[in-house]
């Protein structure tokens, strides 16, 4: 899945129409490579873990 996401981001940056559609669908197009993806995950997981715990959300 990760490779597909990287491929989609790389393609969308070359094809403005795809990037525009993704933005219209509420997605943020980033092409920061594997290191950028690792940093984003490292930043996002703790934040969302806390939000989910405070909201009392349980797995389905």
C-alpha cells in the first residue's frame, strides 16, 4: 500500500488534474519520499493516539 501511495503522489505531482481532484476530495498531496513519510507518521501517531484515547473511541 505504501508503494502505491508514493506512486500516486509522484504521479499526481506530474499531472495537475489528478492533484486538483485529490485536493478537491480533501486530500493533501505530499511527495516527501520515504523519510518524509516516516517523519509524518512519527508526528501523527502520538497526536491521534491521544485524541482517540481522550474521546473514548474503541476499536470495532
